[in-house]
C-alpha cells in the first residue's frame, strides 16, 4: 500500500521556514518536504525522528504476498563462484609445455608487487626444455585463499601454486587434493603487526614486550585500536587469527577456552577489514592505530613510515606446490622454474622488491594442520560479530539504467552470496527506482525467509529513475524497527546500484541521519568506477566498504564481503 504524499507543499515549507527563524539551532527537527539542510551528525534518537518525518514524502509500496521460491536450494560452492577469468593472467606462456602458476598477489600484481611476473617473463625467454619440448609459464594473479576456495570446489587446476605461506597448502591436502611441496621458500617474507610510532612508545612502556598477546591485551584495555583482515582470503589475516587463538590457548588453539576468548575479544575489537586497502584507509583517518600487514607491503608503502613493524605468526616465505594430477613432464618443468627463481640474480631482485628481510625471525607456529586451519576459519566466522546477530537490509537499484547485464548480475550474485548468510541473522529486501518497494520485511533468515528472498530477487524488473536515498531512509527505518525487537543485534545496510541519485532526497540531506544511526552502509557499484562518487561517499560515512564490482566478479566480491560482515 502506498503512503500518500503531503498535499500542501507550500504551507509545509512555510511552516519550516518560520520554525527555523524562531529556533535556528534546534537539531533533529522535522525535515519537511525534501529540504536540503546539511546538519551535522544527529543522535540516534534524532535520526529516527528525522526518518519518521521524511518518510511522509516517500512513496512506498509493500509487497503483501512475497514470491516464495519453491525451487530455492542452497547452491554448491562452485555455483557461487565467479568465472576464473576474473583473476587476471599477468604473464602468458607460449611454449610446448605451459605451466600455469597460481601466484599470491604480492608477487603477481603491478610494481613493486611483480617479482614473479618479472622472473616468469625472463624464464620464458631463456629457452628451457624438458626433453626436446620448450617450457614456459603463465602467471595468474589470485589470492592464496581464493586458490583454495576454487580448487576445493573443483573449479581450478593450476600446475603450480605459490601461496604466501604454508597454511594454504596444508588446507588443500586436508581437503583431499594431492599436493607436493617442491620448494620451502622462493621469496622470504614475514607477516606481522604495525603500530603507529607515537602509540608504540607508550605501548612498550606499559606492556614491555611487542608480542601479539600484549597487542591483544592492549586492545582490550583500549590502549590500542587493532584491526586485521579477512582470514578466508588474506594470508596475513589467517596467520594472525591463528596466532591469536594460539595466544589464547597455546596448548590447543581450537579449544573451547580459545574460542570463548576470541568471542570476548571480537565483542570490543574493530570489525575485520574487507581488504588491506580498507585498513590503510582507516589508519590514514585515525580510526585505527594498529593493523596487520606483510613486511614486503610495509616496506613498499611510504605513507606507513610512521609505523613500527613487529613480525608475528608463521613465516610468509612463498613455498611452491605442484599436484598429483600433473604429469611427470609438468613436474620436471616445475622444478626447472623453481631452480630459476632461486638463482642469485632473481633472489637479488626479490630483495629489491622488499622480500628476504628478517631472515632471523623464528616463526610462532600454532601447531595446526590443514584441518586445523580450516576449522579456525569456521571458528572465526562464528565469533566475528562477538556472538551478536546481524540485522541487514539489502537495497537493490532497479532503475532503467540497470537494464540487462547489471540487473542480471545483481540477481544471480545476490542469490548465490546469500548462501553465506547464517540462519541466526535477520534479513530484509528493498528495491527502488523512482519509488520504493519493500519486497521483504526483516525477518530471521530461516529456510522460509531465504526462499522468499530468492523469489523476490528473481522477480526484480528494471525501469524508472533513481531515488537511492529514499530507499536508504526506508531501509534505515526497517532496521531501527527490528532493532527494538532484537536490541543486541548489529545493524547493516547493503546498497547495490550502478550510479547516483536523480530523484528524491539527496546524499547531502541523508548524511547526518546515516551518521546518527551509526549504521555501516556497504555499497556495491555496478559498472561504477568513480572513487569520489556518491556510493563511495555513502560508505565513507560510517567507514564501510565500497566495492567497484564488475558484473563478472561481483559474486566473489559479495561472497568475501559477506564472510567478513554477516
């Protein structure tokens, strides 16, 4: 049922104008008809009051009988994955024997993170052979965690795997994939913790030793604000997570004691960051003063000069693995490439790129096998929100510009990624063009709600203009109302769109309300690459992630985002 718009816009605005003359400094008053005031941040209560007043100006339709997708089933992990081509090939081999290398991103990206690319290019020129067949290599830039995800799902079979650390190889072995380690190290590295130098001095004065256990104690005591990255994709995140569990219970990092301490820690710690780039952004804004990072990245990031680096956990020496499904010819070729990586010239190049430091560092091994690392990820996912349920509303742009591939990608990826949302959380769905539709009120995400969610997502159809912030206000109101029923829950908003608002309330108008509600707004932009655009600014209000997702990689983007948030 649609809510009526106010009939007499003139008198509404006149009354606001008179009220403003009398009470210029009154915060959180009624907003009236689409005014463009830009107050500072409001209190939660005043933000709620503003939303209630502003909803009178928004046309909202409530779907009375949501579509139940009776064919809705949990997708297999392979079905939720984006095409492998979303991870770029950075070097292409052209020999008689071509080995594909799945290489960690600190080795296979742009300079200075391009050591393996440079080595591979020179190797391909060198004319190495097995028998009388010329050997070359191709390099795919892909995080170590994604390699494990894709290989476990049967969606990828590289000939060589060069992860950041040993944990990922052990995880593959425990998943039933036959692996053979053919090198312990080809580019030495460590992972650890960065602490801002001025904070580090006071930290050492109070806690004496720069250990991870002391960092955790300092975080709980509010002497540090420490954040780490997603352990499902980030090697450093996984490393530090398992080091944390080990510090909680050295005898058994997966014990009930360790898990309970992780739960308690997560209740007061900053949210896990989606990517290392998010950590850097938070640090630059002063939101955090301690974070995880690999040493090579730290060395190559000049803006982190005011941070002190502390190695922690296991080493990140980039071991090399081949697989049982490889032919003997491929394995012989793989050994040629490893030997080439270990030449003096290429090791000198690795050092120039920031590797091969802290060789004296002795790893703090948590003593886990592959099954243990896989279990640690699950333990983290269960405890990452401090035991609190999530209330989330998904806001889907169905304006005319979403026609075709963007909306199709939004639907398939949202349904696929919903497989990663636990049944203990509360989920709602809003769609919008010029008007706003509440497709699904917020309810616990059990099998029935999930089937309704799937049915409503599949039925979305595009057309009309773009009233983004009208929809945001409706969704915020839904969150606030549900929070009264589940007061201990964490609130989140996800906005999926391809552009900026052209109807209804503006970003300027809703910014103080979003800030006052303190709800992180995660934005997913389709074919949208404006780093200073409205979607990014909306996410920046409460320090959430803004994803510039193509229609090809949005499935993986959402899967990883949901692993961190929901």
